[in-house]
C-alpha cells in the first residue's frame, strides 16, 4: 500500500509501515508494527491520496505547471 500526503509518502509492506520523503525516497521513520500480523495496512488521513492514478495525475499536473512557469520566466 502507498499513500501520498502533501509532504510525506507512506508505504506499507510485509506488516511494516514506512514514512518516506517523496522527493528523495529517504526513510523518515519506520514502524515494524510488531505483533500486529502481516496483513494489509489501511492508510487514511485528511488530504492523503491513495489511488495510484491520482498520484500520477498530480505529478503530471505539477510538472506541467513547473514547465509553464519556466517557459513564462524565459520569455520575459
């Protein structure tokens, strides 16, 4: 499972939860969730995107906005 918030990427695998820096992939913190099994982990919070397509679309919109801003700055 993967979920992206404004400044954090949450990933769950094999019964463990990780918080990553979305820009670098650096592990900010890790919780092994000892004693809680190896099932799926549900990640939910306000402003968190969990649908992979919405993550890809968001990145695409951000890249397009950055390119448009760069082009506007180059033409002035």
